[in-house]
């Protein structure tokens, strides 16, 4: 429950700053499993996700492969 409330409040403050232009490029540094990356791409911009822990990047990579198939 806490995380759902946290996500809702956090996205409320992030969303107005996310570009909707498909040519815009956003860097999600330290983005972990891509929680915010997914939401930002739905707004229309391109997002580069990086994280120091390769394990964190496995989930978004698997999801991206699934969406492209």
C-alpha cells in the first residue's frame, strides 16, 4: 500500500516535467528496474535507462524484448 501511495505522489511531481515530444531524450540514471522509465515512455519521449546493478536492468530488458516481439 505504501509503495502505491509513494508512486502516485512521486509521479504527480515528475509528470509535468516529462517531455511529450517523440524527439526528446530523457536519461533515467539509477533507474533500477525501470519503474519511471515505463511511465515516461508512455508520455511519448525516448528514455535511456542506466543503473550500476546489472541485475536491476534484467527486468526492463525482458519487458522490452516482450513488447517488440
